[in-house]
C-alpha cells in the first residue's frame, strides 16, 4: 500500500458530527504538524470543507502510510471525538481507489451539487496548506496535481457544472442576461421581501445592477430593506409608477392574490416607452397575473418556470456523468501506471549502472591494449558501446513500462533482479 | 515565395472556411476542448489566404485594383470573414460562424459565377467607381450583419419565450445587444445603399459625358434591383425608427433586417444571372451629347 485515505462526507456523516469533525485552517495546519510527528516520513493532505473531511496519506517502502484504523483514531484525536463514533461513518481506501476518489472529488462528482466548481479551489487550498506545513511530498504532490488536471479536463470536455442549478442564478444568468446586455443602466424593482429575492438581488448586484427600488406594504419595512440592500424605499402606493419605470422586477410577496393585475400593467405599459420588461415572479401564489406574460416586450418567469429550467439543467448534468467518469478512469489508469513505473526506478537505475560500469571497464581494458588509438577513434568506440548498451536495455525497460500500466510489475522486477544479480 | 503566394487559389480559403463552419456546426453535437482553437486556426488560415489572394490580384491586375464583380464579391466575403474571426475570438461561446460563414461561402460562390474582367474605367470615373463600389459594399455588409443579428434575436427570443435555459455551445448574445445591432445596421444599410445608388447615377452620367460606356437605361436590371433595394432599405429604416418606442419594435426590426437580406440576395442573384448593360464596355463610341439627361 502506497496511498491511503480515510474520510466522510455529507452522505455518510450526520450534520451534527460533521460540524464537530470539520477543521478550520488553523486546526488543519495543527493536525498536519501532529501527523508529521506521529507518523514520520509519511506524506499527508487534509481536505476539510462544509461537506467533507478527508485525510490523504502516502508513503513508500520504509514508511508506508498508516492503516485505516490509525487514521480514524488520528482524526478523532485531533477533533476530540470518540473514535468509536467516527469509525462507522468514515470510510477508508487504499492505492488506486484513493486516486479515483480524489479525482472524483476534485471534479465535483462527489459533491452535494453535482459538478459544483468550488471544490477545485478547496482541493488546491488543502494541497497548499500541506505544502506550507511540509507534510506534502512527491507522491501526494503528483496525485493532487493529477487531480487538478483531471478536474480541468472534466470541466472543459464535459458540460458538468456548466448549467446553473439554483433558481436565483438561473433567473439572472440564463434569463435576465438573455434579455439585457448590462444592468448598470437598468432599474430593478423589488416587490416584497422573500428570502429568494435577496439572493436574486445579490446576483443582480454582481451583474452590475445599482438602481434598486424596494417596495413593501409598510414604509418602515421597505426602508429597512432598502438600507440593507442599498436601494431606495417605496410603498405599494408607488407600484404603478415604479412599474412603468422598471426594467426588471423581482417579486416575492406573500399576497394571496396577484399584486399586479393585467389592467394595472396595461395602464403602466403605455408609459414604458417600449422598453422590454423582465419579471421574475418568485412568489407562491404568483404576484403577476399570468396574462401579462404574452404581452409584447414582457418576459415573465414564474417560480415554476425557473424550477423547470433548473431541473432540466440538473438532468443535463446527470447526462454528462458517464463522460466525466470515463475521463476519471483514464486519468486514474495513467496515474497508477506512472506510480507503478516509479517503483521500478531503483531496478532500472541498478541495471543501467551495471551496464555502464561493465562497459567502462571493458573500454579501459581495450584502450590500454590499443594505445595507438587517437581520441577521435576512442570517442567513436565509446559511443558505439553506449548505443549498444541502450539498445540492449530498451526491450526490458519497455516491458517494465508496459507491465506497470496493469499494476506493480513485481514478477518482472524479481526476474530482472535474479537475472542480473541486482540488490533489493 | 512568389510561387507559393501566386499558387493560393479560391479553393484554399474556401476549404478553410468550410472546415471552420464544420467545427462551428459540431457545437450542436458534442463538446470539445480543442474546437475553439481549431475554429480560430482554420478561420485565420482562410482569412490569411483570402487576404493574400486579394493582395496578389490587386498587385497583378492591369486595371484599377479589385474593380471586377468577382473582386467585389470576394472583398465583401473578406470583410465578413474578418468580422467572423474577430467575433469568434471576442465571444468564443457564441456560434456566430453558423450564421456568418454560410454568407461568406455564398459570396465566394457568387464571385465564382461573376466576371473577372474589370469594369471599364478611365481616370475621370475611377473615383466615382470606387465610391460607388465602396458604398454598395458597406450596404451589403451592413444588411448581412443586420440579418444575422435579426435571426439571432428571433432564436434568443424564442428560447426566452419557451422559458428554456440556454443550450450548451449555442449561447446567443442578449436581446438588447442584438436589437441595437439590427437597428443600427438597418440605418447604416439604408444610408450607404442610397449613397451607393446616387454615386452610381453620377458615375453613369460621367461615363456618358466622356463616352466611356454605353448608357445604362433606367430599365436596366441593375438600376431596377438597386433602386428596389434602396427603396426597401429606406422604408425599413423609417418603419424601424418610427416603431422605436413600441414594445415589439425589436421583433419588427429583426424581421425587417431579415427581409432586407432576402431582397439583397435576390438582387445579387439577379445581378449574377440577369442581363445588364452595367459595367459593359461600349460596343462603339457614342457621339458626345452632354445636354442629354443621364439615367
């Protein structure tokens, strides 16, 4: 075993326990230092996000990574949790399964929201912290770099993570942005104070919206909201006027009947000067009369319309899963091949050194016997010897490389050691 | 080097544009990490070959550079191909090539069917000929860009009306941007087409005065089609402007732009296949008749 992993995610660890298990950046740095003292010579990276806590350990021949039980105990000790509580909810893996798991995590395939992109940054941070704490090494280094490469491939070669999944993000990015090129010259009208409106406004602000009017039943509440959201307050009495001036409306009242009737809209329509109007009606029941939707220049989206678009996006992401898994399989095979080939390095080194030394000794003897040879002739003979050695070594080295792709080439290494009398 | 440059033919850049178009079309079928680079590479290769071809012709033709119908179509295709490359680099997610490259290829096809002989000219008509050709070129490019923006507007509006999220690889610009483009190009097309038509009349008068060409009669297909195109574009621009404050103005302008392109296409087909005295050398020298009105 060269690579080991233990960890738990939102799927296996209950929220209460996950909260206790989570590491802050300082706590993670401290845990890495503790690991280095406890298991000297091993490499370790700790990945802790709101949805997962995972420990990746690596080591070679003289210092193999600790077994799963010890890793679980270590995590429990770091967070002051009874190891008995953690053991049933944490899982452990070794070697290829560790690589495949990390590649899946970095690519967002193991995330709560399939394909979410934030995990890549979190994996990078975990790797950077391990480097800063001096607990990273060549094995984890190559593995994490390969994981980031895999995540990049999945992001560029599949549509996983492309489509948005939250209603506010779909409303702004897929619909409002489809109508308007820019928002810094648009008037945004917020009717009501639903929770989803806040998030929608956050996206609109990020898109550049600055001119925001907040309407509420009471002036006091509208004032508070406007102050918080950086807008201008108003009451429902201003609705008809504001409707004529608005470019985009976000409506989230708790009213039991439509707040904007067709008649009210038609009356305001004439004063709009033909400007298009986007209405994001996030209220249930709806705040806008659905008959307003087909009016020319109006783009009306109810929460059901937006939810349907989100669901279509979710299905679209699911359809990308097989392509993403294929990439992860390819990258895992490649990484494991390189890792196995890496284990053959000492044998290859000995083999090359043996041939070089023998060749050099024979050349010395030959040159002593033929003292009349000038430097140019000696150089030609030396190069011929080197070419011969390289050609003779090529087939066994190629066989080693090919064998490494399928797994550690123990049999071949053993045969080479015995055939060429190499040391362990 | 000269051998290489002179060996570049219409087939070279047409093939490059065709490959770029195939890459654009593949957006609808599968995703690829290298497609963007391939599209830009083939588009740029086509444009470089196209440029070298035109420069070579301009440098080696005995007449005024690029003064045949063949050159005019190729120059229009070059302007649109340049626009395609610029838009693809600046907006890699927008499949603008799906709309622009077929027009580029169509113009190259029209060039192949047109005469390579330069229009007869003299020092007296060269400037008016250049002005006439340039305004017509600007009008045609403006109409084409406007129509492409109009089609994109209708596709985007259809997607938004069906309440569908954007399709991967087929992301359209915003309605606001497309409406602005259709409105502006329609106005530019009307002005430049009118200027092209008027400069054509002046050119015809100068030709007649100097007895350089046969008089192009009012009933000549070229005069009729250009007149019809100018009339349509002016009407379309006026209608579009008068509707600017109507809620459905953008949709109307999109349709007007598309119809303008249809009128332009018919006009080009008429020019390619119709019989005309436009740009034809005189059979015999005309007697000088300066007092006679030019068409």
